[in-house]
């Protein structure tokens, strides 16, 4: 099966097999060495010298940890939304008693750093900004470096969901002064779901120390203190650490600049191939994601029919639209362990699926 969704992504055989290794004591010296290697490797991918913790949870768990450790009850924070996962930050802030001030942009478009700057300039109470870097629900990548300049220029804390970008798209945590950055193992890291990564700036730790929100499992200070002893505060998903320990050397052997270039090449090929089939891209020009492409469902075709037919007849799994985009788009994931052949097979599956559903497309070169 050709798994062409934005996550979970395919896991290389050697990484999957690494997860089947004999179990070890998570309080023993073997795990201490393992977690230290994993943290050091993750920091290299993050391009950071700052603190980083690894949580046994999903990407959403990492987002929840970011909110629970930095947003106090009653605090007003700016949440920049361009899709479903940006709105998840809104829901998380509400769940922990914060007051989200949503700065929403039309789905399919990127956030405007100038509008973010203006929002912060007019409301000094907004001391924290939450933003999604790469929005998989719409296939849009926000201009994170420019957003960071706007936020840090106003001396505010910046929390970033980089779950579907970091390790596939260039994210410069230290250079861009990103305070809290979340990523997840099931995306470009080539590992099964279940690990979340959270980096913390010195300023983030200061905010975390005075944050009044109750937390326990997701207390990031507990995780940092435990990591200094080569442990986690709670039982970790040891097999996933085994997998991460196998996947990181593969990324570094390819070279992170080459990883980013490969993702861009695959994204460009998908965009080119989709347009050649007479289909429209959903995301605005200039901000299209290098990890997932959102494609408009042709008029007269049901979106669910495309994903169903591709899966059952052509052994290819695409993702449908989410929320208000259900039935209006389908999504082609091309992040993580993906080859040129996988991309071409995905394009071929789209062409054959649409032909079976009665859509007449021009011949693809």
C-alpha cells in the first residue's frame, strides 16, 4: 500500500525492526545512553543548543504541553490560525482556562506577519503568540522566520507547532529565536506515532516557572530534570526511542540540507503532476507546503469517492479534507521516507482514479 497521507508516514524497515529489540530497564544505564543520544540528535535536527525534551505522546500532546506550561488561567493570548490545527491551539487554550484571541486567515492562505505585528501593537496584554508553521489541513506553510521577527520585535513569547514541518522543512530554532517548538515522530522523523519533541528557550523556562496552570504528566520541568539523569518522569515508549535512535542516523547520513531539498523536489513534482492532470491546487501560490499538497476535488466528483477508489482499486491512501474542507479537497502527503517512485505512483493513482470516476484529464507528459 502506498501511504500518501500527511501522517502517520511510512517507517523504513530497519527503523521498524529496531523497535522490536529486546526490552531494557527504563531506569537503567542503557536507557540513559539511549535518551541522551536521542535528545542530542533531535537538537541537531532542531538546529538548537537549547533544552529539548521528548514526551511519550502524540503531536497534540506536545501542543497541550506547550499550552499547559505557558498559558495561565485567564491569560489572553494571540492564536494565529490558517486551518484546523491552528484552531486546535484555540481549543487547547480554552481547555486550560486561557482566553484565546484568534487572528484567523482564510483557509488556503498564509498568515500575514504585518497583521500579527499590528495585533500585538494594539494589545499589550497579548504576551504570548501561538502559531502553526505547516498546516496539513490546507497544505500551507506559514512564513515562520518573518512571523518570528514580528513577534520577537514586540518582545513576546512565541510557541510554534512544527509537527509536520520540522525534519522535512528548514526550521532554525535558535537563529529565529523560537521559544517553544513542538514536533512529532510520525511525520518527517520516519518513526511510528507516539513521541513528541518540545524545545524550550531560556525565556520559555521563565514563563513556565510562573505559569499558574496545573499540570502533572505534561510538566516540562519534570521532564527536563529527569532527562538530566538519563530518564523520563513516567514510563516512556521504549520501542519508539529504539526507532528514533535508528532513524536519526539515516537523516544525518543523507544530510539535513539534502533532506529539505528532497522534500522540495517531491513537492514540486506533485504540484506539477497535479496541474498536468487538469486539477487545481488549494493553497495559495508562494506558500504551498513541501510536505503535503492539498488538491481541489473536481466539480461533479465526490471527494470520498476519490480517496475510497484510490485505496481499494489502486492501493494508494490519500487523505480527505478536514472540517469545513471535507469533500472539497483531498491531500497528497510526501513527507518522511518517500522516494521518487512513491511520488510517481501516487500521481498515477490519482490519474487512474479520476479516469474511473469519469473525469477527463489531459494527457500527462
